[in-house]
C-alpha cells in the first residue's frame, strides 16, 4: 500500500488505508513520522512514490519529501539488518530471562 505520494506538484502522506485520507507533506509531525516508521517496519507492502525533484514544485514539499523518502528508503532496504542487529544485541538477556521464567 502506498503511504507517500507525489501528485499535482505536491507531496502527500497517509496513515490509513482510506484513499481519500491524503495529507500534504508539510503538515507532517513527529507522531505521524513515528506512525509511518512503524508501518514501514511491520509491512513489506509499504510503498512510496520515487523522489523526483522536478515533480515537486513547492520548495517546502520538495525538501520534506526528499528527506523522508531517503531515510525511509534506507530503513526499508536495511530492515532485515536492523532487526538482526537488535535481536543479537538483546539475545543474551532474552535467553537469561527465559530460563528464569521457565
């Protein structure tokens, strides 16, 4: 499902599956970014329109969309590596407390 898109020279995002719920990218706040990050982390179906400078005529939308797209694209490409790193970091603690619980 697409969560970031470029349309009519502006960037948009959404947090729900409703096709009419697109919000201009310059209205994004930290809570919305965190929600999008959670969606990207949980789903293999997280889609974004490719960033293209010439498609975003609004300078604020261009800067915001570019930065969000690049960060999320990096996160999605390295999601497995991040997950493996977190699991290996906390593996000893998980094993220790699992034994104590059993």
